[in-house]
């Protein structure tokens, strides 16, 4: 089914806020970079393995989206889960301070969609209405 007019901005991959990825990258890379530093200081060759590991960690954090919105549903990439539109009861209004869209599921649970900003709520509502 083709998306409606306002839904175009809500389709596609979403990586989340840049500051969040920067912070997570720093926390994930710090032990690896410390290992590289101390292996070079200690005169060992462990850094040969740790440098590609650091590159892989950074690539995963910056190249893999957190969520992908399609006309079939919302794919939560890191959870390896797909939430079809028919299972979503409603797209909730953003509250002050919300950084991610919230969905109410048919079973009454509230699902936060990682990476999808609140400005996409109108487009998500249009997709939800068109694909239920």
C-alpha cells in the first residue's frame, strides 16, 4: 500500500540522536582504546587485534539504525523484532521532554520506538491509519 502524503517523512531508517550515539561510542570504545594504549606501551602486539575491533564497534554504532519504519510495520533492529501496524492500537502524543515516539499496543503495553523522534508522530499516524 502506498503511504499517504504526510507519511513520507516517517518512513525509513532512524539512527537516533547524534549526541546519544557519541556518548555510547565513547563508553563502548574506552576499554578497547585503553587496551590499545597499554599494549603499545607494554610492547605487545595486542593492538593489532584491538584496532580492527574498535573500528567494528564504531561502525556498528554509527551505521546500523535503531529502528526502520516501513508500510508493513516498525522493525526494531537491535531487538530483532517487527511490530506490524495491525498490532499497534495508537500512536501516542509526545510528552514534554520525550525523545522517542511512544506507541500503545493492542495488549495495552506502551512501546518506545528507539531512534524515532517525536516530530514524526503525524506521519506515523498517517501510516497507521493507512495500513491497519
